[in-house]
């Protein structure tokens, strides 16, 4: 049987409101852009380019947020682990988070290559950005395949991350999930 920490002895240190904001906004954007990417085949052709542009623009938002988040993280380390956190969790936590950050940067960059070499124009509503690149099928097809592979890698890693948080919450009952919850009390 796993020893259950006693949360009444010392509550786990919480993440800052900024970290919580970055975490949940990143999650929401990734879920939206990922679901949209998976739905392209279901969208009627006349509407597909509009939704591909939305996917690309939201992907740019994910990229910008990830870069800001990484810069912020360098200046604001996470709180200490809860009392009794297993050694394996301590060893895996930081590398998994940095891999998530890396995927949140690399995935949109590859998406930009696919988008631009497909001769598409970023349409932000009030203005457009056209790189003037001619369509290059070998480039955009390869970039799309890499983009898709990275997307599924990100989904898998996010899923494992969520399962680990739920395991800590329901099995270990150590307050790990509450540290990042916007609804938990300090």
C-alpha cells in the first residue's frame, strides 16, 4: 500500500497566479487548435481555408504564449514539491515540462513552414501577412507530416501529464493538482 501524505501537516506550495494563467490558457488554446486540426477532414471544402487560417493564427498565439511562458519560467522557478513526493516524480517532472514547452514552440514553427510553403496568407482580420512564397508541395507535405507527428506527440504527453496529475490527486492525495488549480484555496 502507498503511504498517503497527511495534507493537514503542511499544505503544498501553490504556483503563482501567473503560472496558473499560463498553464490553463495554454491548455485551452492547445485543445482548441488540436481539435480544429483533427476536424479539417470534416469541414466542407468551401469553408476549410477559413478554418485552416484560424488554426494557424491560434497556433501563432500558442507559439507566442509558449515563448513568453518559457521566459517567465526562467525568472520564476516552480514551487517546491509537496512533502513526500517520490524521487521518480522529482526526476521526471522538470524534463517533462521542458519537453512540453519545446513541443509548444517547435510544433507551431513547423506549422508555419507548412502554411507558408502552401502559399497561404495569414489573415488576422484587420491585416494580412503574405510571405510571397510560391507553393512547394514537397516542402509543405513534409512539414505537414512532421507537424502532425509532433501534434500527436504533444497530445500524448499532455495526456500523460494529466493522468499523472490525477494520480497525484486521487491516489497519493498529496495536493499536487491543487497547486495548479485556479479554484483551490491557498
